[in-house]
């Protein structure tokens, strides 16, 4: 007898044929046992759920989430939509006044200077005036910089090479940003971290997300967040697929993990002029951005990881950065072969057709963030793409259609907290992108957030589609995504219930 049966449904399996079924049965191990496309479902089951025509589909996979940053930030000040320095100060002051006792407070999604109407950011001393006894750090929406008040500056214990941050509290380059964020986040206790992850997992479940590619380490000093996550992994509501952001592959092997990296940053962020392009920035002709590592450093690391069976993941945005990492992958591939490792490139934001095709030939996979590209097109994140690259290249920037056309497997993701964790924002950005050149079909959108997500995490034998033998990670929607002919969001397409391995973890 089956433990759970779903009947009378519109079941989107997301299998290779994109087949649609009427019923689905789950066994006692939380795996899919059988499906049918007629009303010939078995009568006997421990529990029976009549879908009454509603849609059942695989749980969403968000392939690129900074889970420590997201969890901490979601318990802090959301600065999205605030477009002036005074507006930021007012929001911070109001939040701090609502706290009864001094504590660590993090603000997130803050605009950069160019996104502010007054073209300036608060200094540490202006923050001091509105934060009282609290330790406060505000981080840009890019997560590649921010500003601290004086208490945070003191508690960050800046090494000599980063002491210049003390002047006004600003941190911008990746090296200092990751140090500062890691030092401040590490002020949380282990108990606080555990609650942060539980809260984040529950938030994911409410969004219909059953698996996240969790990029942690580096953003918390000494990778203490990774070790806490591994301790409580089996207690978390959804699946954490851990990517540890470190070059210490021996440490990762010691964790028993088969993957490494995430935002090991080949370059930085376009709005901060640190993404590495072949051409100078139109808005700042004096720079082409920064490459963080030498070819040799990357070659040695990728070679050792490949030999040990580890999957690597690197952040690369500008065309010069993508070119570098793909060339280094090619060098390692020629010598020892890398296809079985299925190495990743996060963002893969701008690249030539030649580089895309070379990446596909090696079996590399790409993890972009459609919602970020759409927000830049809409002007919601300050300057658009043409501030960073030529008009021709702007059409290719963050355009996953070029990656798909070139033969790459492309998975959707949020890069939370840099853009909303809500996967429907990403799906909407694929189907209804402001720029028609960045649009794709609903089939493509759903594949990016289900089957392809499983593939880039090397979990395609376990999750990503509803097929016998795979885990029953599923969501019930109030209607089919194909029936939404307007903006796709949590109002027009509702998650009614979320299942992880056949067990309900969220119900509206």
C-alpha cells in the first residue's frame, strides 16, 4: 500500500518529455512510486489528497542562495526601495528605536550611491547619531560592500591593511567586504545561527522552494556557519546543498562534501566598477574592473579539486572574468578531463559565443539570476547595463538565452539576499522580462527552476522531476503556471502546500 496518493490533478512532471499526469503515489520512504495519466489510480493509500484539478509540480530549486547572509538579513532592516541617504537614516533610526536592548542589527538591499537621488551614502558618524548603543552594518544590494557605524567598526577588529575603513565606515572591494561581513556576522551565537537557518528554511517552504544551493563560508569568519549547518542539516525544513566558499579543498573533503566554491569571485560587481570587462566602463572610462586571481592560482586549485572529484563553482560576471575562468577550465580539461565534475560558473553574465560554446563542450553549467537582470533593465537598481558596457553588449548581459542557445544547461536562482528569494520573481523575469530579448517560454522557466536546478547541483537522480524512484519534493499550486497571463507573483500563482520527501512542510 502507498503511504500517500495525489489524485485528480494537473501533475507537471518536468521529465524529459514534459509529460502531464493525473495521479501520483508516494511510498513509505518518501519517494515517488508510481504515476498515471488516467483515472486508474490505486484505491488503497495511507493518505489521499484530492487535488481537484489543481497543479502538482516538483519543488522549486534555487541554485544560488547565500543562506547565512539571507537568514541574518531577513531578521534585519530591509532597505530595498529607499532611494535617498536621508531615507536610509530614517529607516535605520525607526528600526533601532523599536529594539529594547542593544544588539547586532544588519541592514540589507541598500542602494549604491548612484541609486540614491542625492548621490550619497550615510557615513559611520551619521549612523552613530541614529543607532544608539546598537552595532549596525548596512550592506549594498550587491553584497559586495556597505557601511558600518562606529560600534561595528570597533567590533570588526580590522587588520592593518583594512584600517582605512575606519575613516567613514565604508567598505567596497571584495577582500575588505568579505572580511568585514564575515567578522560582523560571526558575532552571532551558535544558537542564533540555528534559529536563523530554521527560519530561512520555513520561508523557503512557504515560497515552494524545497532545495537551495547554499553558498556559505567566507561570509562568516572561520566558516563557522558551514559547520553549524552541517550539524543541523537533517533538522532543516528544506534541503541545503552545501557549497563552501573557500580555497581549502582539504577542509571541504573533511566535511564529507563533494563540491566547493560558490562566490569564489573571479571579479566583483558592475555597480561598484569591479566586474572585469574587456572594455572600459562607459560611466568610468578609467577602469575595466578587477580580476581577483591569477590564471596559475585558479589552474592549481581546479586541478587539485578535479582530481579529488569535487565540483567547483566560481562567480564571474564581466566578459573578461568569464573568459578567464573558461580558459583555465579548458587548460585543466585538456590535461585531465573535467566533464564528470560538472563545474559551475555562477552568473555567467557576459560572454562571447565562442566562450559559451567552449564551456558547453566541457560540460560546464551556468547559474544566472533572471530577476537581477530584469531589475537593472527596469532601473530598480540604479544605473542599467549601458552604464557598464556598450549598447550591443548590454543586450547580451544577463541574457541566459545566449547560454541556452550555446548548449549550456542553465539553472535559475535568486542570489538571495541580492534579489528576492521568491522564485516566482525569477520565473516572471524569464517569461515577462521588461526587455523582450531576455524573455523565454514558460517551459524554459520551469525547467530552470526544477530539472536544471537538480542537474547543476548533481542531484538529478534524486530530485528535479516527478518520476518513480525520485524523492517526492513537490508543491501544490492553486492553478497551472501556464494559465497565468499576467505578472507571475505570489498573488497570481499561490503555493497551497509544500512537500519534502512526501512530508508536508508548509500549508496555506
